[in-house]
C-alpha cells in the first residue's frame, strides 16, 4: 500500500480516528495557548500592581456573585474610540490578580476598567441602591440589599489562603491581618490606615457606604469599584517601549 | 475523483465511486462544489499572506513580527495622534486662548460648546443629570446660583480639582454636624429659620429673634449675614429657593444635625486641559451668571 493510501487506516478504525483527531486538535490548541505562558510580550510586568486588599477582594466576590460582568466589561480595547471614552487601554497585567478575570464580553452598561475615582462614594451608593435615581433611563438592576448585608469579616482569610496557594503574593502577615485590615479599610480616619497602605500601596480607607455600623457589602463593592484601574500610573508607563 | 485506480461507476446514479466499500455499501464520489473549493483556496492564500504581513507565529522568545510591522498598540497610538492632529487647529487655538478671547470669538465659542457638551455627557451627566438638572446632593447647573462661583475661572477650578476630592488642590468647605454643639430645640429653631430665609412656611414654635440670634452666632460665619452664602467656603446661599439637600424640615434637620460633605471628583489628569476649558464654557452657558463676580 502506497503512503497515499495509509489514510484508510484512520477511516476504517474509529479508535485511530479518535486518537488522530485528538492529536491534531491538541497541536492546534497548544500552539495557540502555550506561547502565552512564556512569550515576553504577553507577560509584561507593570509597576503598581498589587493583590486586592481584603475589603476589595470581598467587593470583587460580590461583583461576581451579582453577575455584574453580564452587563459590564473590564477591558478597554486598544481602539481609538474606546481610549477616547474610557482612558488608557487595559494592560494584561492589570488583571493579573483576577481569578477568574472580569474582562466580560457584553456591554449593556459601560466598561468599568477605569471607573475608579470617576464618581463619588455617595454616587455609587445611590446608584447601586437605585440606578434610576441617578441615571433616569438606566436598565441596571437595583441592589438595595448591599448596604443592609453585613460582610463576614472572618471568611475573607480563607479566600486569601486559596489565592496564595494559587501563587498570589499574599504574605503570611497579610493573611494574618485579613480581618483587621478589612475593618480598617472600611473605617473613617482609622488608626491603622498606614499599616494597611504599607501592606497594600494606594489602598484608600474610609466608610465607603457612608452607613454607620459594621462592614457591609456596599462598603466592599464600592471599595472595589473605586480602585478599578487606579493602580498603574500611566504618567510613568512607557507605552512606546511596550508596543505589541 | 475520476482517474483513481478504483474507478467504478455506480449503476443507479451513474456516478463514480471512491472504491471504498464497507459491508457492501460503496461510497459515491461526489466532488465538492467548485465555488466551495475556490473559496477554500482563496482563504488559504489569504492566510499565507496574512501570516507574512502580520505578527503570527510564536517562536522561542517572541513571535514573527510580520513585514508590515503592525502592532495593535502602535495602531491605536497612531490613530489617536491622527485624531489630535485633525482637531489641532481648533484645540490649539482653544488651548492658548484666554477665556475672554474664547467668549468673544464666535467660532471658538461654538467649538468649545460642542466639545464641552460631548464631554459632559460622558463624564458629568451621571451626577449632574443629562441636561445639568442635578439631583439630591448633586447641584443643578442650569441656574445662576453658583455655590463656588460662576466665573469661567471659578468653574474651571471646580472642574479641575474637584470639591472635597482626593486632589491636594481640591476645594474644601465643611458644613459641620451640629448635633453635639446645639441642643434639639436650638436645631429645631434654626431649621425653621433656614426655611424662613428661603421664603418657606415656618412652624408656630418658631421664634424669629431666637432663630436670627442663633444663626448669627453659629452659621453666619460661613453662610454670611442673612444666609446669602459664601463662594470662598462653598457655603450655599440659603436665602433662595434652590436646595441641594432638600427643603422639607426633615431634610434640613438632617443637614444641621449630621452635617453635609458632598464630593465631586477632580478631573485633572482624567480629562485634558483643553477639554476642561471647553467644559467650563459649556457649563457656564447652562446657567449663566447674574453678576460678574
């Protein structure tokens, strides 16, 4: 049998066919996926990135739980009109501590990658409670329970341990102080704000929801929203050296 | 296809078979339609061209750059530069011009208003309302009652550095909480007095002399005599019908007891200087100015 006719082996044996299909598809997959783990251009290190603070991490969990990603992307693409509207295009490194990432693919609402510091806490609180009170035509669902629901302060430590296990740079000291740091960040003029800012540079502490009482979910979610896209200082980021 | 060694014509259809036979069933050799094949060839050629021109194949430490030298970041940088250049004639004029020059030059003013309106929709409307109408704790910009001053320079400063924002040059001014300083009766009197200043109804318990005295002692330092307000301190005029935090007695009691500190972010850094200038012209055009301060 000439080489040209060897394909009959595959056509006549379903097991060979199956293995053949698997091999071909794996090659395609590996060629597309593997290089992303080692190519310099895809694992750019960027100054300013740090893991989430306990409060921000709790906020991020709420963001995922409430399905905010169904309507909001967190990825400013490198296209003119996006940069014009939302600011500097997103860098891969900016989602390096997002597991899973929140890039999203649907934009019923605007991109949130750089929403941090764009509005006041007060605005976010009112907007989360009832989006229509701030933006009359909004189709965003109201989340009035956030301010009324306490955050289980002691549980965040477990999340951090899992993330540390997955390789995120949470130090034992950070994990040990998790609950304390969360309360500190959700307090106005907290005494340990400096300690927190030392462990997590640029962390802002205040009572984000403006409500008295223990840390609530609005505190956490607003703390998360207010830090989105604010860690990298684009005044010192050298875009020209990182063309890709 | 025809010419294969197993050429064999199927009796029922008159079509050649491939020669494959499984359990007595033979496979007809029906060739793919020509249009389908040509599209396949064309896309193959296109793909090869694409691989040569654009970045494509991953290597050990990088990837093939493609002969066009295209990068997505390079492309967007270039497009933004083009946009800047396209707008340059107007923006650079706007950038250099003083506010009085802009107001006098009809063409420049029209351009500033258009650019200001666009930027307002993206950045300011969520708080100040689509037409600048405002909402509870977010001021109406459609009136000529400016908390922080209505001159173009004052508005520019407000936008640039924000109000009680995190910027070091922010405008600050505090409405203190009086719950610890005054007793319930005094606060009640003052709430009535504030309503009286705004031309609203007062309760029977209101004693005008007591209200005025308390206001003079506690409030006039910031809100001025008669509650006319002070733009240096951002203390609103209380002797008008425009209310930021509500005019019903319960809201005023809340203002007096707990204080207020509404916050507007600084736009310096997020928006460029020319856009902020254009916004100042646009925002002033919404409400106008009573008197040149």
